[in-house]
C-alpha cells in the first residue's frame, strides 16, 4: 500500500503543477477518486486524501496562494 501512497501523492503533485484553477483541479481529483472507487472500493477515500495532499504540497512548494480561484 505504500506504493499507492507514493503514486497518488505524486499524481496530486503533478496535478498541482499543471492545473492552476483550484475548482478544475478538485473536479479532476474527484473524478480520479470515483474511478478508483470502482476498482478498489472504499480505498478511494484514501486516494482522495492522497491526491489532495499532493496537490496542496505542489501549491505550497511553488508558493502560489492555494485559496485563490
């Protein structure tokens, strides 16, 4: 399970670098989590949290205001 943690943090980080609009990023993260729900069930909740953590990490590292639209 550690590999999934690393993978989804990395994917969230990449999304944070590529998508500047927070609303679009959240939609993409939710879609990924919903698709993952059909594969691994309730583990999609962990996926959602990991993607959000990666996204927020990218925004913090690149010093963008994470709350702006």
